[in-house]
């Protein structure tokens, strides 16, 4: 992962946390998933957005906590 991607994850992504998955927020969650897991599993149905968001939040918080432990 590039330094720019890490900076974006740490400095920019937190502004998108726990917001409705539309527009820029949706794009930000897809970017996080791509950066941290290397794939995209965004649901087709909006009824699954909540569980998707929780999954990506967990992935992000785990990554962020390991970053803090190693620095």
C-alpha cells in the first residue's frame, strides 16, 4: 500500500465513517475495502448496506489499531 493510500485511510476516511452509503461515502467505503482486502463486495441491494458498512468499519478499525501498535 502506498504512503498516499495510508495517509488517506488515516486522515480522510474517518470523515466518512457511519454516514449513509451514498455518493462519496459509498465510494470511500469501496476504496477502503479495496485497499485493505484487495476486493470489492459491495451489495446490490440497499437492504444489505448496513451489514456491509459494519464489515468495512471493523476492517478499518482493525487495520488502524494495528498501525497504532506498530508506530
